[in-house]
C-alpha cells in the first residue's frame, strides 16, 4: 500500500470561492466566464504552490524526475492536520503549550479544497479519488509555527 507524508510550513490559506460573470455576445447567446478571484501572487495561490512543491519533494526527493512519474489511481485516504497562527492572547503562561483546537475563522472545507486541488496531477490524477478524509485545525504549539501536515494513503479494496 502506497503512503506519503509531508509538512508544508506557512499559514494555511483557504481556497477562494470561484466567481462567475455572464455576458451576452452580439449573436444574442449568453456566456459565462468562471474565474478564481485574486492576483497571480495572492496568498491562496502561494499556499497552493507551497503544498505542491512540498508534495513533489516528498515523492521525488531533491531531484526532479526526467519524466512524469505515474500518478496514483484508485481510492485514497487523506489526513490533514492544519496548525494555524496562534494569537498573542494564547501565549500566556496559563495557556497550554501544545496545539489547541481552532473553532473559528477559516472554514475547514475551503482549507481542504485548496490542498486537494494543489495535489491534482502531482500525487493523484484528480481529487475525486479521495474517498476518506480526516481534517483537524489547531492553533500551533507555543514552540512551533503555522504549518500543514498531510498524509495520503491508498485504500485497499475494502468496504469498512
């Protein structure tokens, strides 16, 4: 069974919502233009780039392969542990040193979507292969920094 684990340092960023803009052509036909808002150097695009690069390094090491390695097929299980920036109010002596569950701010589904999209064509063919997901978000530990820890495993043909 194949498995890969890697860590991406930096503050996890949620996938921005796509937007659509409709327009009418001279012929009278209506068209829609769907796009992801933001500039090419937006924090969301930078985070996705970092995820992709960390995955490539975990798969291939420091050397780029001469040809595209085979992408994983079949159902996958993904475990994502996100450690978001810890606010200054949680650095007091009475606050725990370890990670603290984060129940506010960024939607967990949008954080997941950014990671799953970034790994298309790097580890697996398409994120629709992901059949199981475990995601947790925390404030990072006092002695650490923001990051994402990602594990992807092939699922054997089992039902439970």
